[in-house]
C-alpha cells in the first residue's frame, strides 16, 4: 500500500504506528521480536558500549532496549517514560555516554530505531505525519508550546514536511466514529501511561461522509504508571523496609523514605544501586530492627529484579480487573513476596488518581455545555480502561449501556492515520503554529 499518511501515537509506555492509503483504509505497522509480531513498540531506549569498540555508542529501542538492559543493567543506560518530560522547561538535557541528549534527541533516537525495526513497512515514509498529543501534557508546569516544538524538531528530522497534531482522544474518536450507525454525541476517554485525556465530539453524516464538531477537551496528568506505583508503595515497599526503623547509637530512627521513591519506575532501581545511598542501605542490614526486609531490598537492587517486580504488578492489575480478589506473587532469587489483595483495597490505593480522572471528565462535560444525559456513547480506550474502578466512574455518570470499548492499544494510531487520509485534514488536526 502506498501510504498517503502515517499516524504516530507516541505514548508514555508504548508507541504505535499506522499507515493510511489514498483509499482511506489504515493498517498497523508490526515489529518482529522473538518470533512474535507486536504492534505496541515500547517507548524505551537503551545505550551501551559496542562489543568491539568500547568507545562506540550502541542505541536500541522498544523491546530490544529492555532486552539489552535486563542482560547488562549496570553497563546500560536505560530510559523509558521520557514523554513525561516533553513539556518540562526544567528538563534541558541528560548525559549519556559522553554526549548530552535533549528531549528531541531522545525522541529522534527512538523514532530512528522504530523505523529500522519496521522494515519494509517504514522504508519509504509519506510526507504527511499526524502525531498524537495529550490534551494536557504531564508535569507541574507543563509548557505545551515547548513540547510541540520538541516534537516538531524530532519528527522533521525523519523527513516529514507536513506535520500535524491531533488530540489523542480525538484520534480515538475518529477510530470509534466508523462504528456509529446514527448521529451521536460521544465522550472519548483515553487512558495512557502518563495522562488520562477526554474529548467530547458530536458526529453526524452528511453526503455519505462522517462530519464532526469537537465540543470540549480536558485531561489529567495521571494514569497507569501512577496505579503501578500505588501497588508498589502499599504492597511491596513495606516488605522491603519502608516504614520500619534502624538503631543509630542510642536512637531509633526511621528508614529514609527516599530509598523507595526509585520504585516509581523500575529502571530507576539501577541508578539507586549505583548511587551513594547504596552503601548506607547495605549498612542498614546490620542496624535495622527488621533486617530481613532490608536484605530483600539489597537483593532486589543487587540482582536487578526490578523488571520482574513490575511484571508481577502488571499481572496483579490484570487479575483484579477480572476478579474481586487476587494473589500478588513476586519471586526472584531468595525474595518471595506473596499476599492476597482485594479489589476494594486497590481501589482505595488509587483513590487520589480516580478523583483526578473524575474531575477532568466532569470538566470536559462542563466545557461542552451538555448534560450527561445528552452524551449518547462513551468510548473507553487505553490500558487502564480495564480497571473496574475507572469504568465505574463513567457507568455512574452515563449508565453502563452507553459504555463502549475496544482497540485499547491501537485506536489512537489508527485514528491518526485515518485523519491523515482525509481530504479536509484540518478539521481534525492542526499544524504547529
């Protein structure tokens, strides 16, 4: 298929790519990894020295980056979830193996490796690229103009001359609109790794084509990554010494909480192991009132069990989406953490994130100037749309019968590509001014 446009959903956790032909049809780009065709390319980078030339810099991305990191964690600089820094004026650059990388350099490195792994599908790129963007970028002082300028630099390096941006939930709405059999006002809720975004769009058919009017957008800078950390913080960190104490001469002091902040992202654990704090953590094994817990922490850090730990977290989330109680089990080396978890407990852990999501959804409704009863369909997409407490927020507002889901990983990229194939692409996506 000669592509008229490419849709790129650069996400906090995964990047998904779709191509649209002049016929208006779209197809996803897949990547062959370990004899498996995948469409969700992990938004991760790994930098390490070359085998033959230690001064050479080898860059990998996607699942290949994870492979490189798991194999040689202390010799590899691993970076993931860096989309969360796109709009941060505080993030200027990071030092990687003798070179400073700005955000746009990291994104360029990811895209170049993605294109290489895409093979023939991405050997010849169209000139038009439709890029997804969140309604509100993550960060306390998020600068949207800064984020889009960084995007523009990275995507222009690939040779795209017509670069447009569409809100991620709007792209998902375009994907969903093909299923509509009648005019409808639709709320789209897109739950990514770093943000939860909402759009309300009115659709109608005119002259055989789907037309639309965007009524409102809103977003919250919390989503799946924050859910993972809540599980770690409430379930795992206490088994590794958080909240316990140690003896220093005649005093009993709390174990420093900062040691556990690194568990917000598993790849940060290697940085903790290489930090000055590691010497102090090892010393706590001798002085802690519960030394067996600190010993578990040391083993997880020394033996690079972070990735396996977060796999256990993901399995628990999936299990609690299907049943009201599940067992969390993490076993690696001599470390075994096994506990039953009720869905109600998990719901309580993520209550702050649920409140932020509900607030953003209500904001979208208020901006649109419609009553909940005037919303005909609610399309939930993204990984955290499977979490029952998230779904319940929308069932309570709109009724279960109005909720639709599907294409959790691919709806945005497919919608972006389909937008790019439209004659009037400006109705859905805009160039950066």
